[in-house]
């Protein structure tokens, strides 16, 4: 089915607007993380690398959009917003980051966002010509192609980054670090920009997003396969917590018996405590009281949580 020039223009605008909307949502995805950082006044161990890379990507695409001969407006709008958002994230990060993380982040920004980006701009401005060879700021031509290839290669590297996450999901059988809605949003974003690039015949935009769509689709398949693994793990943890609770209650009962609070047994029997386990503890404690004259000292030490010779330490893993 052939489209008229008007229909093609309308579809291009539609996919451009949808691409902007979805990309804006993806840029806002880390907001809960930075709200936590702001509330806790700490970076909580988070790394600045993803935000530095995202800022570099937005800056590179913004530069590419400026030197495009035509159809660069939609790319300019979203990447201008992207630079502002990612820049804000990095400012918040630097405010609350410890000294070592600050130094590392400044080095990262200096290397990529200043050094490498500046080198690309300077090289393409001086040595690669646009349509007007006598104008240093000329658009299009070989300059557009070279910067387009650089953007395409970098986009492929960014889209390939989730491979490590997918490997972790397969290895751990857990989707904890691969949220479904983020994977879905990235896939949808890749689809929008693929069709936009295809409609404006910009293959430097369209082709890398094929890879983005493919990886996003695989991530969603992995999510559907392993999404129930977390529930099973939580159920197992719940069973362990119940068992630990029972153990703690029996330990408290043992202390009460040593203190002479025998009436505690009646309360525990009313709460359906394991009768056999209580009897064993009672027998053991009676035997200890009969054979050991250091009862009072042991009670004080046990209540204070300090292990004596022959006592079991009461750490988190103690029974």
C-alpha cells in the first residue's frame, strides 16, 4: 500500500511525537531512585555511570540533529529534554555522593561528556565538511554521515548493555533487576524511533533501534519465564521466617522457665505451641537447673545476649 506525501508526513509527525512521549517517560524512570537519594541525603551505593552514559548519548544525538540537513526537529526536542533531565540527576548525585564517588563521577564526565564529545565535535567540524565546504558550520554532507555512523555505533553499544542483565536473569532465575515495565517502555521506544527513522529515511536512527526492539522483546520473554521465581523464593523465605519465629518463641519460653515463670507454659499451650517441643525444653532446663548451680549468672548473660562458655551465640543465624 502506497502512502501519499501528506500521509507520510502525518505518520512521520505521529511517530516523532510518540517517540518523544515514550522517551520522556523513560528519562523519568529513575525519579524514584533520586527521590530516595534526596530523602536519605545519600547516594545509597548507586553508580553514576548510567546517567553519565545517558547524558553523553543525548548530547551526541543532539549534535547529530543539529547538523542534519532536514527532519532534525523531533530529535532535537527529546534530546534537549534528555540532557536537562540527566544533567539534573548528576547534579543531585554529586551533591549527596561521598568524596570518592564524586571524584570518580567528575573523571567520568571529564572523559566522556567533555573530552570524548569535544573531540568528536572538533574533529568533525575541522576535518569533515558539510554540503558547503567553505562553511565550518555547514549541515549535511559527509559530516552528517560520519556523525550518524558514530551515533549508530554508540546506540548499538547502549542497546547491547542489557545482555549482562539478561545473563543474570537466566543465571539467578530472578527478574528482580529487570522490571517488566522498564523493558516494555524501552521496547516501545525502540519501535517508535525505528518507524520514525524509516519514514524520514534516516537509517542511522532506524537500524540501531532494530537491535533495541529485539533485546527488549527477549527481555519481556525472559520476564514471563522467570516472573514466578521471585514468588516461590518469597514463599520459601516466609516458611523460614515462620520457623525462626517458632524457634525464638521457644527460646523465650526456655528463659521464662529458668526464671520460674512456669505459667508461661499454659499460655503457650493455649496458643497451640508444639507440646512435645515444650516438654523437651522443660526437661532440658530442669536437667540444667539440677546439674548446674550457675543459673542466675547464665540467665543474666543470656538475656544480655552475651555467649558464655558452652552457650550458643544468639546472632541472626542462631537457633
